[in-house]
C-alpha cells in the first residue's frame, strides 16, 4: 500500500484528493465516518470521554466527603480468645487505631504487667496490683497469639471522624509512661473494662445507657468459675474464696469485664440514628486450642449425694472412733487452713469480692480448737470438755449456713458446698461427741 493511498483514506487526505480517490463520497460531503481510517479517531475520542466520565464518577465520593473525614483514623476492638495459662483464662482485648498517616495499625493494650517489679507478688496477694497501657504495632501484638494458637478477631466501629480522632488522642495520651499505670481489679477495673470505658467516653455515655439496663443473669462468680473450670485449682479458688458480693446479678455493663462478653454487647449496640456501632467484623487469627468453656446449668444434687455418702461412711465407722478421729484430724486441719485464708482475704487484703464469705460457716476457723481433742481421741484418750464445746459450735454454725443461704440480704450461691459439707460436719460430731469425755475403746488402730 502506497503512502498516497493511505493518505486518501484519511479525513484530511480525502479533502485534498477528492477528484482522484473520493468522488463517490461527494453526496455525503466526504463521508469519512464510513471509511476505516475515519472510524479510529472517533472511537478514540469516545473512549477518552468515557474514561474521563468514569474517573469523575469515581472521584465523586471523595469530592463529596467532608474535609473532616480526610485522614481520620479507623477504630476497632480486638478480642483475643482464652489461653491455657491461668492468667489467660479470661481472654483479652485491645483497641486498635489504624491511622492512614502512620506506617501501620497500633494496638492499645491495657493488659501489661511486670512480674520483675519490686514487691509485685506481695501486691498481688494483697490485691494492690498495678497494670499498664502499652501502645505497640498490631503485628507485634498479634505475634504472641499466633504462636500460642489463640484466636483474634476485630470489630471495626462506625465512629465519626471527630470521635475517632478524640479516642486516638486519648489513648496516645494515656499510653505515655507517666499515665500508663493503673490499679487493677479482676472484675471492676481490668483490660476489658478499660476498653469499655474508653469507648463509652467517646460515645458520650451511649454504651453504658444501652448496656446497664439489660442482664443475662450472670454474676462475677458464675463467669469466673466458668472460665476457670479447665484448671481445677483455679476453679476451687474462685468458688470457695468469693463472697456474697460476687453473686449479685450483673448487667451487660458489668459482664463486660469478660472480653468475649464485651464483644457480644458491642455487636448489639445502636447509634443515635439506628446504625449499628460495629460496621464490620474481621477474623485475624484462627483459634487452635480448647475453646472458651460453654455455659452450663449447675446442679447441686450430686454434691448432696456425695455429702450423704461421706456422712453415712462416718456413721458406719462410729464403733471405731480412733480411726474416725484420725480422719477428722486431717479434715479439720484442711478446714482451718482454708478458713484462715478466707479471713485473711477479708481483713488483710483489698480483694473485696472475697469479704464476708459465707463459706466460713462450713470451713470454720474453730476447727483449730478441735485438733488437740481429735489427736487425743486418736491416741485412745478422751477428747475433753473444750473439744466437746468446740465440736458443738462447729456443727451448729454449719447448720446455720442454710439460713444464710436463704437470707435476702447479700445471698451467696454456695448451696452445693452446704450440700456437700454439712452432712460431713454433722456426722463427725455425732461419731466423736460421745468420746469427748471418755476413753476411746481399743480398736484396729491400737497398735499404732
């Protein structure tokens, strides 16, 4: 194809060489649109116009976005599932701030403590623990949970730009070394309640207003023993050591001391215009270890059955008081130790949810006075009058524990412990009281 021929198929060439190449198109004033070379520029123009319109449409949301939203951080609540170490049983959470001007998202974590601090363990025992808020890159915070197999999820919150900026500024201020430390309480001031309170301040109290009026019937005790149940010693410690203050039904606001409960409540919160507070959920890490213990209805009758069996065995051995005195000696020593620990929690520490524990009526400190008499009976001698008086007191106070259970003022949910221990204390009293003032007969333990 020659250069002239190519030029004749162009729009400008057609006008310059109409006599030779384009006579047939005269009636249409050089209908260049009908010729192949004339189609291409038209399509290019249309394509350019279309792309411009698409770019304009894509830019409209950004152009219509208020100036205040430009550069506003995104806020999320990270919820970490329970772990296997005893202080990880309750789960964990943090506030995540994703600032577009920063290199990465920041995790504001209220759960840091330093075991190497002077006096840490003494303060732990006395209920004067100090935790701190730490700000660290989210990827670094997630590394530990990834290693131990704990699941992590995010709830992105639908906050206004002003709210998001205010919360981010508050967290940054609180994370400074001079502000980071706070006095920790298991139930009322922990890593989760700090997250809850920070969000509530940001929302001008809307969180509390919606969570305070609703209840699922949970208590601090029920949640503590549920989450501690995989560790028997931890479960026993909470169930025996908590007093009646731990049995007041919680609202969802109080339930939020458990991070997973707070996450459930956040999912149900509505803003003033009816929009949900949580705009999106995101799973960051899968949970690869044992899941959170499920709620289960607690039955006290198996405890009663066990208590009746132990009591019946004691009565069956009533003709062998020396043997029963040896068993009672070990049992009353345990009761005395447990009762002294409960008294220490009450009068010597700031663990206020362990105060005024009704289990003192069952694990009676008066059991200390029974030890010399039980030892004498085990040796084949009379227990003595002091032993008889103390035994009457222990049995009577144990029986009074049932009335404490029925009191409407600060009731304690310890029916299962009453069902287990009351038959035991009464049976031991019935077996050993007759030998308080007389020598025990020789029996199978005479050679000891």
